[in-house]
């Protein structure tokens, strides 16, 4: 794998962590009124779909090569979005859109 493809894979993995955090918060907001069994079932299906989507994109991006550091970048992006959301002040218009859709 050449350097450009590897850097694109890192960038995609990091941004995928951001998107995964947003989709996870949205999923839990939607399922908060479900019964416990339905929450477990929908969460399992949600995670399976997210993982398949990540593998599909990585397959097209770098021929399906998955390394542990790509997954670490997904986790880093997930945690970084949480940090950014709590500690960084967004501009007024963007902040209202993010807060309305996530919280």
C-alpha cells in the first residue's frame, strides 16, 4: 500500500469515527422509548451495518486492507468528537444545527 492510500485510509478512519459518534448518539436518541429487547436488537443491527459500511468503503479505498491502526483512528475520531463537542464553542448557526440534531 503506497503512502497516499495509507494517508487517505487514516483520514477516512478518523472522519468515520466522527460520523460514528454522531450516528450513535442519534440512534440512542431514537431508541430511548423502545423496550429493552428491541433496544438490544436494533443496536446489534446498527453496529453490524456500521461495520459492514466501514469494511465496504475500506475495500474500495485500499482493497480491503484493515490494520489495527486504522481501527485505532476510528476510536480516536470517536473520542475526539466527544472532546470537541464538549470543549469547543461552535459558531451560532452551526451550533444550533448540531445541538438540534444530536441532543
